[in-house]
DNA sequence: TGATCCATGTCAGCGATCTGTCAGCTTTGC
DNA sequence: GCAAAGCTGACAGATCGCTGACATGGATCA
C-alpha cells in the first residue's frame, strides 16, 4: 500500500509519515500543490492525504484536476477545524473522506484504514476474462467452469493481471505488487511463476508482449 | 462472534457482558462515545450493542459517523423507555434493531441472536453446509444428522466459519473473532483447535487453503 | 481441601508444498 | 543468422500446516 502525503507544514508531514510508516504503509511526501498534482497524476497511489492550504496551487484545485483527469485514487482531505464550507466543497470536489485539523494521529490512521478497507469491499468479487473466472471471496479460480488449484503466489499474480485485464502489465510493476519492491529477486522468479501458472491455466490464458510485459485478454465485459 | 458493548453504566454493562459471554460470544466493552466510535471504526465486530446516552459523544452521533464511514456492522440500539422519537431517529441513523430500557437479559440475547442470524441471510437459527448442521439457539451441531459434541471453543470456531461459509477466512481474522485481539496466542493454538474439530467432524469438513486460510464449503443454501 | 476431569495452549517433529535459482533451450525481432 | 528475451524442468532450501504428547489451569465433586 503506497500513500502520498500532501502537506506543506514539515512538522505535521513528518508526524504523518512516521505514523503511517509505522503502520506498514509506504509513504511519500510533497509540499506544494503543483508537485502534488503532478505526482498524483503520474504515479499510482492507493491513497492520498491532501491538505487544502498549499503553496502554488490550493488543495481543492489539485483534487478537482485529478478528478477531471479521471484519476479515482482515494483522497482524504485535511480541513481546518470548523470550516464547514471547505468540507462541503471538498466532498463536492470528489474527496472520499475529510478530517478536521487538528487531529490525533490515531484518528488519521483509523480513517486511512477505513478508507482502504472500504474501497477493497466494492463491486462483485468475481472477475471474468475469457474462459477464466476468479472469485476473490472464495479465492477460487475456474477455467471453463473447471476449478483450478493455485498456490498463493500464483493466485496473487493472476488476480493482479485480471484486475487489470486488457492492459499490458510490466514485469517491474508485477514484481512490486507481488513482493513489495524490496526486491532481491532474480527477474527469472517471475518467469518461473508465470510458467507454473500457464501450465495450470493453459498456455494461451496469459499473453506475453515481448519487451513490455504480460496481459490477460479482456474477454467478457 | 465478537461483540462490542457500548454502555456507560458499569452495572448494566457487566450484566450484558455476563449474559453474552455465557452465550458464547466474545465481548468487549467501552464506556464513552469517542472511544466507541474509534473502536467501531477500526476493529471488526460482528455486532455492536449501543446505548444512546453516553459521555463525550452521544450514541446517535457515533452511529451516524460509522455509517458515514461505510461501516455496516450490525448495531442494536438501547433506548430509554417510551422515547419514541429516539427510536425513530436511531433507525434513521442506521440502527438494525432497538431495545427499550429497561429490558430483561433474555430479551437482549434473543435480539442479538436474531440479528446475527438474519445477517447470515437465514430465517432459522440453523445453518446448513454440506453434511453439517449448526443450531445456534441450542448450540448443537450434527453431521449427517448425527449429533456431535463440541467444546465451547470448537463450537465458536465452527460457528464463525459456517456463518461465513463459502468464504476463505484468514487465521488472523479467526483469531480476532475467537479471542478478541488482546492476548497473544501462538499461531499454533488455532491449528490445534482445528485438528480437534476435524477429528470430530471428519477431515474434509473444513478445507485448508494453504497461504490463505480455512473455509467451509457453501453446500446447501 | 484435595482429587479428578476436561478444555485448551504449547511444543517438537514430520511431511507436504511452495518458490527462488540455475542451466539450458526456444522464440522473437532486427 | 544473431543476440536478447523469454520459457522450461529440475532441484533444494524455506515455509506452512498437521499431529500427538504434554503441561496448565479452572471447574466439579467428594
């Protein structure tokens, strides 16, 4: 889980980084609105903590630009205590939750957890792609209705590809999501898992795009 | 099954804890609204018993905040006798049931059972899964119609899995719901209970999904 | 009070499975 | 045709989960 913290007060930023870091999240920080907008638009975060009062471009504008660009990353907005109008505006602009300042760090952590949990519980738990079907609830995979037994790693790999079906996913991206990027893995490890997965699912289930990565066909939609 | 009791009168709280505890639930208590909100938002309970008159933050506000945050935990609200308006407000705020004070403990227990049963999508207190049948009211389990005697812990483990049949339940989740999260147990404790349970129910009654957790097959629905 | 029983946690050892690595092979793109 | 990218099967260490034996501690009953 990767989180971007947008906060211009360095003391508060450091506090937040410490708290979220201790809770096991990978945290990055930026201190002004322009940089925030750029990072949020180009990088892939699971959640963004966004202060509204920022240099260069205010938080609400940043949020609106993200949403206008179709970025649906979860956003937790930090508002000044009692600034009711700001809060309403924030929600209109597409914030997923807000937290009035000042706040206790525990409270922030609770909100972050709740948001991530909530977002994970959305939609159906079944993803279909061609002959493949993946049920996240039962953690079960079938091919043409026939159950297939996968190891945990194989399952996670397939789940990630199917969550992003129709898109080519690069090896670095896969490695990061399977292992967390602390790496120390031969590139070959991924290929080995792929091989085992294909043997179970059929060779044509996952396509290789030489030089780019892997993809599961769109199939049913 | 893990229940949070939010009640500021220590005598009543103790009574409720005793009653629910005797019925086999894992019970935790808090005495004020802020703590209640925090716990309900961060921890994962199967049901929350919520008194409305609380220090620091009143029950209704707590409930509204949970719902606003997307927490769908079952909530049983305790209202003052005849406070009809409160009752309506409670239901508006997202309570699943209410109980006017004062009440007899049996009545509370019945409501709690009914709510939990209902949430499992069942009309009766009996859950079926394949050859297994679990009667929550009598705390009785049969396999192919033959009664099986279970220890309290074994029963709670099976009950939780059957309430969530068809889903893979992870060891941490099971530990949390069996023990409440306070004390540290060796991971092995759970495995030991599983082994004893399987010996009584038959090896295939509960499936292990290596690396993920345990599951009871969907079976009859 | 003491003896006994039962429930449950802990431990150690065992299989089985998983998964990273390697070496050699095949395919692809130029 | 060549080099790089990707695939594959074999292997071995690591990990996971299961089991039986034992220890503990609380409840029950004499």
